[in-house]
């Protein structure tokens, strides 16, 4: 009986050994070898970045099985690379002058990845004021062409290049001439006047200080008298376009009481002026040089019975 039990134990041990020897971790079988590529906020080769951000981050990614250390060298791509992109995509971008951003830092930057690291963030820097001045003075469309120059791992053929596209946002009025009606004796808040950005700022609020002054105007042959005190007033002398938004209403308090607007007065008007614009930068100096395309708007009110 002891001999039979020994054979049984030997058989079970051998079976367990065969089972373990046959085990295989298949999860790596379907993963590609490690590669490196560039990435921005999207998978597109070209990505917009606001000129008002003095520092923007791009990502260098190591993807795949994730068990290989790597060295990656970045570069600033030559003009021919941008021209080739234009030809493929029917665009007209030009490389931005290297003197306007941290080209010396980017060109030849070496990044070391440990076996477990998957991402490095690289800062692209420029002077917002200098960029705004250049973009207001010129019509050319510029990009910063960053690419992976060398790597100890394979480089993605489709994502080795990133065109950083600085974009300018400007402020304008929704309408330079705002016509309204208000019944005799009525008091209410109008939101017909407003401001707009041609491009929203994703990271910053924009604060705009306003002033209102009575002003006589003539429109379509109708004479509007300068608004009496208290008839047209700004509800707030500062409005904010929130990050991610493009427009904001300007609230006006209108009052057509006979004690304020005489019964014989039918048409009154005034002018709203943009006094200052401030881009709010968390943890940094606020920016006060956003271009304003139109800095005044007329408000016309017709009093009805």
C-alpha cells in the first residue's frame, strides 16, 4: 500500500510540473514593440496653441510593451519638412523664426526614458508680446516644427513630427450699433450689446473694463439726443469672458420714466467704450495687450408709448 501511495504522489507531482511548464502569459503577444512618438492635445500633426500662453507643453510618448529604456533626441525640423506638409495638405505654413522661441533648447534636446516611463513633457516657450506684435503686423501663418531626430527605439512614421501653430485671439464688439426699444415709463435690463473673441481662450478669463457716455448721433436721418442721466446705464463697468467662451453680454439698465426722459423726447443715445482688456493668468503676470478691433459701440433707444 505504501508503494502505491508513493507512485500516486510521484504521478501528481509530475502532472503539476507539466501544467506549470505549459502555462504562458499571452498578454504581451498582442502588443507591439516599444516605439516613440510626439503628441499634443490631439492626435493631429498640427495643433493650435494660444500666443498668450508663454509656455506650452508637448508630449513625447513611449508606447508598446513598456519594458525598454530609451534615449530620444528632438530637433527643429528644416523648412523642407514644413513645405512637404503644405504640399500634402494644401496649406501655407511657414516655419517661425527661431529667434522667437526656445529653438536652441529644443533642437538637440535628449530625453532619457526608464524602462517603466511612458511620457515626457517638453516646454515650448515664447514671448507673448513679441508674438502678438508679429502676428498683428504680418499675414503669414507660422508654425514651430518639432520632430524626433533620433531614438534608440523605433520612431512612429505617422507621429514623428508636430507642427505647433501659434494662434492669435482678438476682441471685438458684437455690433457697433445697437438699436433698442423701451416703453414709456418702463425700466428693464437689456443684453443686446455684447463683446466677442474670434477665438476662445481655453486657459484664461478675459476681463474688459467699460465706460458709458451720453452722445448724440444721427442714424438713417433720425436724430438721437444724448441720453439723459439715468436713462441708459451700464449694469456693470467690468465684464468677463470666461475661459472656453467666445462672447459675453453687456447688461444695460434702461429707464424711460418721464422724470428721467421727458415726454417729448423719443430718441436717445450714448456710447460704450472699451477702456482696457486684461487676460487673467493664474500664477503669473496678467496680460494687457490683447488687440481690440473695435473699441466703441453706439446704443440707441427709441421710447415707445
